[in-house]
């Protein structure tokens, strides 16, 4: 894993944490959806880093895609 992958993993984790912050402090449901999306990305990237296979990784990516779509939909509805 190169340095760019490591920085990407750090940014994904930070985004997940900020999503939780939006959910807790900001009381925004889309924050939880953002957190879920990026937590899935962190799990996937860590599994690649540790050379571990993920069962049903297609299902995980579908869940991440559905989660971020829902978050963006909720944000769009606010405006």
C-alpha cells in the first residue's frame, strides 16, 4: 500500500467521524448516512491493506452507494 492509499484511508476515517459528529451534535440524519458510507470504505480499504477477503463486498459497496445517495438526497431536499 502506498502513501496515497494511507492518506485516503485517513481521510475516509476522518469523514466517517465528521459524519457521526453531524449526526450527534448537528442532529442531522444525513450525518449518520455519511458516517456509514465512509465506515464501509474504511473497512474495505483496511481489508485490502491487511490482505483479508471481505465476504459479500459487492453488497457492502451497494450499501455504501445507497447510503451516500440517501444523504445527498436529504441534503438536496433541504434547499
